[in-house]
C-alpha cells in the first residue's frame, strides 16, 4: 500500500538527487525539490492560480521559473560568477539548474573536490532562495554576494567534515581548492 501511494503522490523523474553530507539537510531537500520541480516559485504559483503574476520578485524581468531563479536572473548570475571566480572556474554559465547542480565537469577528477564543489553549489542555491524569499515577503534585503556563500559553506562544511582537518578561513577565502584538498 505504501509503494502504491508513494508512486501516486511522489513525482516520477529521471533527475535524482544524491544527498551531500557536507551541508545541512535543508540544502539537500531544496536541491531535491528543485530537481522535482516542486519549488513554490512564482511561475508554479501562477499556474496553480495562487499568484496573480509570475514575474521574478528580484529582477521583475522574466517569469520566475526554477531555471530563472538560479541561473537566469541577473542577480543569481552575478553571484554565481563571483563564486566561479573564487573557485577559478573557466565556464561558469550553466544553461539550467540541473546543469548547475550536476556541475562535475567544472572541477578536476578528485572525488573529494567534487563533493566540496557540490556543497558550495548547494549553499549558493540556498543563499539565492533565501534572498528571493526575503524579497518576496517584503523583508527588503539589500544585496546578496559570494561572501554569504563563502561564510555559510565554510561554517557548514567545517562542522560536517569528518576527516578531522578543519578548514582555515583565510585559506578558504583565498584558495578554496587547495584548502579542500588539504595541500596548504
């Protein structure tokens, strides 16, 4: 009976999400909801008749779809470019949120480095989603930047890193790749 209801209620999707242990569960749940198309973004709310407009609350330029929130909105693009600059990534322009989440191509073959990069991406999603929510609920955040991504990722990764070697803030901000690999 449980399988029947799970199949009936839960969305069927080819896009699956693997849990990242370096960040809190709420970030993994956000990523899962993004992959399932279940975020309460303006476009989804508009389609359900809950909202009278589907325009982005951040830029007021385009319909606020999941892709627009995380990769199309000028604010998101700017913050993502800052994060990519911090990580010294060459091709920082994903075409969709799925490409953003599965950005393994952006870092080398080291599995640990990929896990750290994925954690940073999840933190980025959470920072943008939180900024969007503050804007949507008239809390008027002034701006969002890579510094929020750096600070939250440092805190969460450091507290969940089971290897026992804590990250150092200065090195984290200057060269996160070397700091992730522990080569300082």
